[in-house]
C-alpha cells in the first residue's frame, strides 16, 4: 500500500488516500468506462432531440437477419436442376442422337443432295450423290450438352442462394439453352456449306477449325 492520487482530473482536488495499485488501476478503468458511457448517452440524446426537431424518425434494428426459408417448390426446383445436370451426363448418348437427327433435318432443307442419319453411331451423311459426300459424327466434344450442363449447375446454386430470383434464373436458363442448341446447329450447317463450296479438304478445314469455332464463341 502507498499514497496515490486519483488519475481522473475531476478527482484530483481530493486529498490522496492509501490504496492498492491494483485497486487504482481498476478504479481508473471503471471511471473511464463510466465517463465514456455518459458521453455516449449525451450524444444519443442530442441526436434524438435533433431528429425530433427536424421531424425525422430514427429506426433501429436489433438482432441478426433471419435466414432464408425454402419452401417445397423451391427445394423441388433445385433438386430438378441437379437431376437435369446428372441426366445430361448419364444420357449423353441419347442427347447426341437427338441432336444429330435435328442436324440431318436442317441440312436436308438446304442441301440439294441426299442426307442420311445413322442414329446408332450419331453420324449425319450429307452430299450423297454429289461430288463431295461427307459424314459428320456428333462426338461428346461437339455436342451442346456439355455447355448446358454448367448452366444448369449455376442456376441451381443461384436459386439456392437467392430463392426470390428463381423465375428469372429459369427464364435465363431456357433462353441460353435454346441459343446454344441453335448455334451448334448453325455451326454444322456452315460446315456442310463450306464442304459443298470448297471441297472436302479446304471446306472441312475452314469450317471446323476457324469459322465453326468463331460461330461457337460468338453465338455462345
């Protein structure tokens, strides 16, 4: 124990007392906290009076933001999108078959020669009876299913994070899917046209390596 004088300016006018240094530190901390609370209270009182004087209303919120509740249709929608992504992988062969059948019907509308579709091997033959017949196989790398797959996954994640935008996400997913299918068909139609115009070697090279890639990039 020793003589000590309180540190706060308001208490220095009182005579020193015998005290313990540990108690002095505790008293200093308590006095400082009390003064800070008084200042905060006076500051809040001034703000409240100013707001009432100018006709403004102060709204305070307390507590955490409630978590988003998923109803049954939202859960069903998320599960359906996940199932769609899984089906695109499991039934990729059937998707390729449907896409090559569609390509054969479109090519038949513009080609003056015969067209044949081999559904077992996913190949469309065009230019039959002409000078440059050719067959195009719809491989997994050339199908639009691998482009629709990540869109379905992203749509499911977006709906999971923000269920209130589910309608807009579904509309965007539908438009993007249709656009990808159309672009892939246009790429195959362009390839057939280039082969008919410039022959098998030059037409296939420019249609598959350069112009076809440009159509896929800009169309996607």
